[in-house]
């Protein structure tokens, strides 16, 4: 089984994708048998994200593809500093929405943010990217990101606001392409996980929700976030091109004169 999943990255993606959902839902149903008043949206989102992340991380460690998908440190500290400009996105969220969570709620929001970042980056920018990369970088950037965006539409079925979910599909598609490009440029998942954590932690603290947003937000706010993610994607493309140019120059420098 392990060898099969190692050789077939798409099969590994599907097993992890559905396995984490089944495990998370069983945990929620078990808790709700004890206390039916608890909901994913308001109470248990952090636990579901923690279960998802743990299952996903342990799966890639078990199959031993963790290093192959980029769960290693970048080669240079510059691979971290280069992404500082992208922090304009969480800073904009803070500016527009402020802080709307109680201090007692913060630990749960941080756990949820860690869970989402680890789970989604390993799943979409790690396992699925490994499966699709043989078809070329363009396909590998677009296809997982479309699936990443579509996955967020499921929030509609658990009480999320429809308008928010539609905009979320748009910006998660572009941010997905940006994060995929970031991973390709750095050859590491860790900067993408770190950025994803900061972004989600800021968003959760600003909205007070674990990613399933039932509150209506202004079209202006949603549009600003959408265009910021488009800009994030363009910046990532620039960084990938710069990384490819550097790699080519190093290759040429190593050739015999």
C-alpha cells in the first residue's frame, strides 16, 4: 500500500483528501452526540483543521514523500525575505476589518490557522503538485489552484455566506497559483505554509470565524482582497522567473570553459 501510494501521487492525494474528511466528520459527530449544540462553524472548526493537518502530515511522513514535496528548509534566508512584500495582504485585512475576536478565542483561531496552512499546503502545493508537475509547470500551477478554489465553495453547504464564498473562490484560485509558484521558486513548502498561516490567522482574528464565514462583507472589501491576490500571483511569477534565471546562471557558470 505504501509503495503504491508513493508511486501514484494522485492516488495519495485522493486518499488523504477523503481520509481526513471522514476522520474529521467522525470526530465532529462523536462530539455532537455528547453536546448537540456545538457546530463546526462556531465551535469545532479549529478541531477539524487540526485533525486535517495531522492526518495529512502523518500520511506524507508514512509514505516518505515529505522531503520530495518540499517539507525541507529553503536553501537561503533570502527565500524567506523575498516574500515580505506579500504581507501587504494581511496588513490590508487588519486595516479594513480590525480585530474582532475575544482574547480567549485567539488560541483556537491560531490552532485553526496552523491547521489550515499545514493541511492545504501539503495537500495542494505538495502532494497534488507532485502528481501534476510532470505535465508541465503551467498545468501544475493552474489545475491544483482551480481545485483549491473549488474546495472553498463547499463552505456554502455548511452555512457560509454565498457572496463571500464566490469571491473566496476567485481569490483562492489566484492565491493558489501564487503559492504554487512560490513553492516552485523556493523548492520548499515552508515559506508558503508560513505565509498561509499569517494570512489565515489575520483573517480569523479580523472576522472572528474559523474560515466558514456567515457574516456579509462589503463588495468593496471583497474586491480589494481579490485584486491583492491577483497582485500576489504576478509577484510570484516574477520571483519564479528570477529564480529560474539564477539557476540557469549557476548552471552556466559550472560548465567547462
